C-alpha cells in the first residue's frame, strides 16, 4: 500500500534525478601538444557538454593517461609554471579557471583566489604501470563566500577552462611518438572527476562514467625540432622569433595572433626549409599589434598538411590607435598614386601597406617639411585589397583601400 511517506521519498528521488549535480556531463581534452628539446608538453581543458543539468563545480579529480613510455629515458612528469605571468599576477601555471565571484580569467583576483589554488593543489607522478597521473585536491569550501570565491565554475565554452600545462621530460627516440591516451575504464586507476553542489553542505558527487567524455588527441611525433620560440616588444613592433634544430618535410609556419588566447588569426606565413638537420632561425615583425595583451603561437605545417601548434607567448603592448578621421586617402579605388592627407600636422615615422594576408608589401617615409600630406606610387602592386598603416610613435591609424 502506497503511503504518503513513500510518495514523498519518490518525489525526492525524481527531483534529484532532474536537478542533482550528479547529472553534469563533462568533456576533457588534451590540447597544444608540442615538443621543445627533449620535453613533451600538453594542456588539459575541461568543459560541460549538451544535456547537462548545470555547471561543473570542480572538486577532487584524478586524470590518468597512458603514453609511449618506451620513447623516453627515465621520464619525469611535472606541471609547468608560467615564466611570464601577466603584470600583477602571481603564479597560476597557465590555469584559466574562474569562479562564481571571480569571473575574469585575466583579473588578479581570479588568479589569486581560483587559479593559484588549483595550480598549487595539482600534483603529478608516473606510477609503476607507466601511467601519467594528475591528482587534484579540491577546495573543500567552508561557507558560501569561500565557495563563490575559490571553487572553479566550468561551463560549456570550448578552449576556455584550462587546468594547466604539463610536460614529460626525457625524450630519447626522435622517430617515436607520444601516444597520449586517456584512461577512463579498465583495471587499476582511471580518470575520475567530482562535482560539488553550489550550496551548503557542498556535497561532492562523482561524475558518472557514462557522463564523462575523454577525447584523445592525434598522436604527437617526438622529433626534437623547435629549440626556441619567443615574442617581445621592441618599440613600435612585436618581434616573433623561433629556431629549429631540425625539420622533416616541413612546408611552412603560420604566425598566429589572438587578443584573448581563444580566437586566432594568421598574420603571416613563413616558408620552412623542408628537410634540414642544421639549426635555422626565423622571425616575423608584427607592426600593428593590439593595444593590450597579444598572444602569439606558430602553426607548423608539413608537406602532407598535418600540423602542430607551438606554445603560446603573450606580449602586453601599450599602444594607442587614433581615430580613422585623422587621415583621408584618395582616390579609392586607386590605380597608381594614392594621396594621403593628415588632418593635423604630424611627424610620421612610417607609412606601410599590407596585403590581404597581412604581409607588408610597401613602405615609405614622409617629407619632414610637409606634415599635412603624402603620396605613394602603388602602380607596381597587383590588384586587390590592401591596408594603409600610418605610424607615428606609438600612434597607429589604418585605412583600407582597393588597388585596381
């Protein structure tokens, strides 16, 4: 006989099944695999997936991987600190988590309260079965304020919530591969993630195996190729430079830039050597960087169209952009002579023309005695879309035009 007590318990079970945080669905990915010297690097990202009943409030977790350990000699597994954290930040180890209160991944408060906590409480090891282990000890919040400030709130945005950057040192087989693979089932240790309810008593519940998607990356080759990659502010431009120790069937490098480390654009393409076993140096100058943070990476493309990404470098560029009305150009479209008029007397350091791919195809200086106008003979340029950039100190004005 059904009683009121039975009906009440049934209601509680149905309600929990509909709204309980145990139903959260999580996807974990391995991103940004790269090799530098004898070190193999990779990043770990998390996000929630469609069908979830809510966000993931990350508690304890174990991330377990198998790898081709035979291609390493005495491998050492470690988390990677950030050698150039943004100004005002303390160490966050490339962690980009946010919380209920601290929602800006680039803010100092977020870095101090959320990112540093998860970086400090993440440990790495290699067990006797040659498995890579990342262990995370969660926040164990004491009250709602502590929860809102410190516990990572992860939702469905891709390539946003990065646990950190990690490396395996000791590459010994330059013809081998990393073979990174998630371990989510089977005997022994396996990947487990726990989620907290967002209110007291902050119950911790394991994400069900069926609700956990572990996405394996393409296999990363281990030839010791790139020895350095850097981006630095050298005045009015950002110098992006890199060096390779060897290249095998490399076609070209795309220099890519982002203003937020998520949305990338290719600003230059540099031809590679193809196959080389000697040290080679490359560079590109970004003459129109963003004002504020500029993130740079390389996309290294082989002849068979496979590609890899380098690590990411960030440069904070203090530059102001003047209003486009500060200059006028005519005619537009132009066939040969492009006339430029400056609304105010200006000492111009450089006039540059960039093609649709961002490559500089023309540059000139102005007549110091005439600070109101200039003329460029562009008759040698092929038809297409171009951008004129006028640089005066740290002030930049850009105008688009069409060449007939």
